C-alpha cells in the first residue's frame, strides 16, 4: 500500500518508539531506515551525512550491502546524492541509471534498483545529509510520497543536529574554533572591526508531530492573526524619518502574510499530523525549493521574503521577542537572508557592517544597507555554519574578505588601517563646511547620489552641495504596489524639505533591466539592460510617468524642480516626455494648483547614440548629466556586472575621455549646465580627470565627498588641463599611471 494511503500516525508512532528506545545511536539509525522502507514500500532506504570536507558518507541503509555503511563516501557533487546535496532539491527518477550524473558503486549492490527518490536533509538552511529510497521497478514516485520523504528528512535533520545520534554521526558538520577567512561579493566599500551579531537566529523546531491536531490548528490560526495584527500595528505607527521606505517594505510583508494559499498549505500540513511549527517549516522549504527552480532573480528575491515571513511566524508561535536592540556598539550583522524591514528595525548607529550568505545586489535589504553606509558583503558561502554570535570579526569590503575569529596579528594590522581611515575621515569632516575651490579659483560642485529618505542626513554629514541624482525608483522597488500620487508627493516633499536650500535633481522612474517592480508583470528579455526600461517604459505607460510628474510638481510647489530623464536615445523620446510634462503643467493650471517656481528639465547622457544628437538636444534642455556607468559599459560593450569583463577596460582610457571631453565642449558651447553622476566621480584620480576635461559638477556616494573635496582643494586646473589633454591625444591605452604620477609631483591629495 503506498504511504499516502496510510495514516500519518503510523510513521509518527514508529519514529517515537525508536527514539525512546535504549538502543545505541547506530542501531536507531538502522531502525529508522527500516521504518522508512516499510512505509514507502521501498526496497532500499539510505541515509547519507555530509562531512566537513563536503563529501557524503553512507551512515545507514536498508537494502544495500551493510558493509558499505561508513565505508562508502561520495565526493562533493558526485553522483545523484552529491547533486541533491549541492542543489538542495529532491531528485525523482524512474530509472536512475540512465541519468548522466548516476555514479555506480559496486560495493553497494545497487545495480538491480532503478527507481530513485532522494531529498536533502536540511538544518538551518544548510544541507547536512541526503535521504534516499529505491525500487527495482521503474516508476516515478508521487507528489505525496516526495512530501512524505521530505517531512521525514526534516525530522532527521533536527535529530542529527541536536546530537541524538552522537557517536554514530561523529563527523557531522560543526562550528570551527580556528580563524577563517571567507570571500564574498562587495556591495558597499568600507572596513569594519567588531563582533558578530547573528541576525535573529531562526527559531529551532523541536517538536514535529502533533499530539492534538485541533489544538495545533488553533495555535497556527492564532499565530497568523497575531502576526497580521503586528504588521498592521507597525504600519499604522510609522513616524520615523525613514517611515516611507519602512512602510513600503512592511506592506510587501503584509501582502504575503494575507496570502490564502500560504495559510492553506500550512493548515494541510497540520492536518497531516505536524505541529504548527513543523508545518511552517515544511511549507517554507517546499515553497523555497519551487521558487529557486525558476532560476529568476525576481522569484529568488520572493523566496527570501517568504523566509523572512516564515521566521516571523515561527517566533510568534514560540512567543519569542526580537533582539534588535541587544546589539554591541560595533556589530557586524550576519544573516542567511533578511528582509529590508528587519534591517530598518536595527539601530544604524551600532552597525558597522553586514554579511549575507545569499542575497544579491538588487535585493531590497542591500538598498537599505547602502543607505546606512555599511560595509556590505553578500554571497558569502557557509558563513552561518562557521560564525558564532559574539565572535570577533573583520569585514574588509574593499577586498571582499570576511575574517572570522582573526589572529591577533591580523587584528593589529587592520586596527592600524582602521585608525588611518579614521584620521582621514576626521580630516574630511573638518572640510564639511568648506567649498570645493581649486588653487586657481575654480569652483567645483560636489553633489551626492541618493534614493531613500534615510540617505538625506548624509547630505549634511558629508558636506555635499546638493543631490545630483535622486533615484526615485527605489521607493517603487521596496513597495508592494505602485505608490499612489499622494504617497509619492509626500515622499518628494519630505526630500525637498530636508534638502532645504540645496538643489535636488530627481531622476524619473528608471526601472526595467535588473530593477524589477514586484507588482508589474515582468517581460522576459534576452538582454534586459538594452531592453524595455526607463524612459521607454514611461512613454509606453504614460499614466505612470504623468502620475510621477504630477506628484513631483505638487511637492515642489513654489520651489525649484529639477527633473532628469534617463536612457534617452533619440530626440523624439525627449520631445515625447516633455509633451507629457506640459500636459501636467496645463492640468495643474486648470485645477488651480501652485506650480514650481522654476522647472528645470534635463537628460542623462548614457546611450552612445545621443552623442551625435547633442546639438539638437542641448537647446531643448536646461541641463544634462552624464551617466558614466551605463555610458562606459555601452561604449566598451563590457557588462559592468560581469566580473570577467567589468575591469577589462579602464574609464581613463583615452577613447572614453575623448567622449567625455566632447560632451563638455558641446555643453559649454550651448551654455547648458552639465554634470556627471557615476562611480567615476567618487574616485579621486578619475574625478581629477573629469575636472581636467571641464566638468565643474559631479555627483557621487556620500562617503566619497570628503576625499574628492580634499583633492579639489589641492588642485591647479590649468596645469591639469594642459597635461591631461596631451595625454588624451597621445597613444597610451590608459592614462591612469601618468595622472597618478602627475598628482604625486604636484602634491595633489589623492
């Protein structure tokens, strides 16, 4: 009889009896595989445990040769078992021997078995083993059988991890005591020395099987209601400076919390005999597995949101409080994944850095982390299996290294580096109220880039002259739905209020490509960076663009409004956007709304085609701003997100500098304001080159304003321009070395 036709309590009673017995650990494992084989009507059932070197050892089997137990080892990624461990997903095959990854091991005697089902044994989101069943006949196991085996694997994970099989599982992965250096992908530069604070460690499920199903159902329902009430209460009492973003991410969480399908799956799991906690864990793992199969960044991000919500529900079930205030003053936050709402709950004054085992550059939490000015590393494999709460650590985001339990020598070396950086920052802080004027009297405007209201305090802390690029799309990215006009207006009004007399350049909605809005249907494109994004989407969806333009004009009533249009490739796109703006101006006049005191319309120069239309475009706009990140990647056909080619071409290549010089020359001839916003502006040598080409307004990350200002104050632009133009017109493949040497000779602070 298939397992799915047997009542759940059959397996539950058997496992309880085994664990309650006085048998040796190995005998318990042997009994468990027999019970699994019996309930699955399988001829083989086996348990493999992952060792510290990532290999997998056969720890127990029913059906394979007993002498293979503790003798058979599979290397990392070897065979179907290794594939399951690496992928963290089930494999269900009617004839395993035909699969290209099948690895035949004669010592097991498995040549007579064809059908194969294997599931990962996962604890704290890490695969610590694999559970398999096999049969001689060729058949595909049913969905119910897969789920049943996953439930059993979940139980095994906690039993193995809790030490229930100590002695048998002597090699199970554990935490290390030695110093370890891990590599990751930097998202924000910086250096942090401090102590590890584990981000709200996920509650451990200790009891899996329900004694009273109706009681467990009520516990689940009550916890769901408490969770919804808690989210609702937070939404109603958002009054912090960052409330608009915090509210947006909480609304996204609320949308998931009210999803009926999620609640129904958990109820079904309880009805099958699980406790409320085990039901949450099982549904979370199943949904996560399904979403990760999609292979899409957007859905992977949704799986992180589900993890976040499941953790919140588990804490609610277990009556746990959060510990966001119990941080050391030098905390380096370490997480598997976390939601943006949770990071916003931490006190940024106590945070020094953030390390995420998974995550990515486009995740919502990374947006907030950069706003907190944290050193950030993502995609740091196995960090939670190595790091402990309170461990000393060093996060070097410049090199992408995370040193856990560093040696005394390493701490001393980094302490010197940190003191040097601190002295430099203290010197830069003294320049906060000093204007950036070169030695020969040239005024250079140093603006900052921003995208959330939590960025605004950096405007005064950094001493920036204004906001040269406000990325309006970030408000849309953290929301669960398209923000209404009034919501947008309030956000833009707050930004202008906080900026006071300093100019803010708002970039109209720039989404598409790698910037996905969760509530808009995503169009699959072969090359999204060159696809339907930014102004192209705005012109095809004029209601979205007009809503934003209306909100900006209402917010700027009686004040200056600078609006920049991104990704313009043709004059017709500029004219189309201006026509929509004119309609909004007429709408405001008809309804008696106060208009901005001055409307400045500009474009971003980031598509090479626009370079040959500057004489047509410049008379039509009030300003232009070079988007160097996109312009240079398109100029060199080098994807800046691709590590293999991103650093292949230097921004200080003469061809790139000739393009920038031509833009500056054209803008000066047309008497049009021009600036540059991009990574170039935040690097002293690169910024020095821009000034030498004629740029007098550049925009950068807030942390770069101090170093760039120090460079400007020590600069003679006439000498620089003479040297630079000679180098640009020469035959050097890059002039970085020559410019650096020039700076050294002229005592320029770089």
